[in-house]
C-alpha cells in the first residue's frame, strides 16, 4: 500500500535548517504531529509526502520559500513552493498539490489530508476523486473552534467529502461523522525513537524545575499556572515556560522581577524535549470546562509522558481512563488549586517522582507510539485496496 500524505509540513532536518535561526518557529506543534504520523505510517507502507514549508518571513528569499525534494529514511518528500503573499500561496499550493497528487496516485494508493489545511486539502481531495482513491481526513480540531468565514466552510467541505477519518476522540467522531464512515480514534502518538533517549535522575539539576511548553495563550490556562506557582512559593523550585502567545509580554515582565520564573522563548522541538527531560515536573493547566476540550487531545500530553518526567494536568474530559493511573491531576482549576497541586506533588521525593514518570513513559511508548497508532489506520485501509 502507498500512502500519499498531504500537509503543510517538511522533514525534521528541513525544519531545523529553515527555522533554526528564526525568532519565531512556525507551526512547530503541527510539524511534530505530522512528522511522527508520517514516520509511523512508513513502518508499514510506502509513504510519499506532498508538503510545503510554513510561512516565516525570516526564512523567505524574495518572498518565497523553495526547497528541493528529499528522501528521509523510508519517506519521500515532494515540496511545493510557498509564498509570503497569502493569495499567491493559496493558489499555488492548491494547484501544485493537485498535480503532484494526480501524478503520484495509483491503484494501490490512499490519500491522507489535514482537514484544517484547506488549500492543500482541496487539491489533494480533487485528485483523489479523479483517481477514485480513498481520502482519509485527519481532524485535529473542529473548524468552528479555529475561526469562522471561508476557511471554516472549506474545512467543513473537506471533512464531508473524505471517505474515512482519523479523529482525536469519539466525541469528535460523533460530531463530524454523521454518516458513520470508517474512522480511527488516535488521541495522538508518542515518538518511538524516544526509546533510545533514556531518562535519568542525573539529568535533573540541583533545583527542581516545573516546566510548561506550548502555546502561552491565556485561553490555555498559562496565567493561572504562573499565579498558582507564585502562590505555592515552593523552596528551591523554578517554573520554566517555553512558547509564544498573548501572555508573552506579561510573562516576560513577571520573569524579569521573579528569579524563580523563567521564560525561555521559542525553541526547536528537539530542544524542548531536552528541557522536558531535565525538568522535575511537566504541567498542563488547560481548563477542562472549555467546550473545545471534549473534542481535542493536547499533543503535549504524549510528548510529556514519553520523556519520563512526571506530568501534572487538569482532568480534561478527553483523557481516556487508561491514561489516568500514569498522571497527576489538578483538582481545582484556580491559581490556589494549582498551587496546592504543585505543593502536594512536589512534596514527594525525587525518586518517587522519577518512578511515576518512568511508568507513564512505558505506557505511551509501548501502547501509543507512532508505529502502533499508524498501524490502526493502515488496517482500516486494507479493505479498500484493489485486488
């Protein structure tokens, strides 16, 4: 079977070459999600990627980013140019994706598209229809939560016309898959190569570090985390935050005044993982009462757990039961409640915390790694192969 994977992504090496020196790191969470999915699929199928570099003006030359096609491991990447001009980018990506897919599709192929990537998705969907091949829609968020207007309408169009789905939760499938088309629930995927990167207490510093990495928008509870950490006033402990968002300026001002709080800006995904392995506790303060959380699963949860550092999180409704023994939970989602949860968890010894983290790591690397997760999609598609 051949999988044609269509998304706004590039290989890990290309991403670091393009954006390693840039102040802003575009779409880094989506990049990692797609890369892990692609590598997982390549363990059981032939995979060709039709992608394009995310827009970042620092990386553009003459308003365009163009990189040569490449082969990485078992995956062949076919890259379209991307332009800083929105209209030109949309038109070019849609047309280039259509013709690339039309050329690469054959009788043993299936297309996988990111349904939130409207321009590439439209080109790939049209090619799959002409070639009469399955088109699997990857839905990582509901379009209505990503803004309205034309882009939302196009995403909904893509979702309606896909033949199969990859969704994050059953609640999401119930919402988007009214006709009961084939689907697979994959809340995420842990990086199987993390098996080689062994956690160790010796990697931890003398000071205990609580760490958050991801979008630092107030919507995701980062302000509550900072306030809760300040209230907790735990000796010999620091809070480190990495990412960008609408809380950045305020966080920088707080960090300038409080030595126990550090804001590290934007790092490459590989650098973030190193920081996570050096930390004592990883925290996700995302509010559990927001409407969108029932339909999503934060990718940072899988990454956090794979590092072997224990995880403290809110009790999100999207977290399956089998995850819960491997996590610590915030009971009250207020600054005071977060502070109390931090004090309780960090009252334990370094050894006890380390063992909890290693337990979580074993669970996700054995049962939710990207090869295991991707195999579920390939199994769904087996029945669609032409004899």
